[in-house]
C-alpha cells in the first residue's frame, strides 16, 4: 500500500500514505478470513488480471522513476504464474 500511495501522489491523486496504510491494515484485521480474487482465479484455472492490476502500477512507477520493489516482485511472480506451462 505504501508503494501504491506513492504512485497515486506522483500521478497527482494525493493520498495520505500513513492514514491509508493504517486504515487498510485495520480493515484487514477485522475481516473474516477469505481469499483474494486473483488467488480464486488462479485456483480455478482462470486468467489472472496481472496486467490490469500490477502491470499498470509498475508502468506508472517507471514513468515517474519511482522504486517499487514489492510491486515489481509481485508482478514478476504473478506474470510467471499466469503463463500456461510449456508442454
């Protein structure tokens, strides 16, 4: 979330990084246990929305020369997971 807030700020959509991160952590702590939609898609063999979700964020980061090591790692790993296996 910290990296996402920095990207939003770079795109002139100001977000209070501290407040957003804390709110998301608090909200997550109160949620019942569930699976993320991309995990459900992966488990069901459906296409993953890697480009729409993480690809967009990584492209914005490059545009603004912002380091996003966590988003970059997730993007790379999920991009690999989304590719069909070679026979």
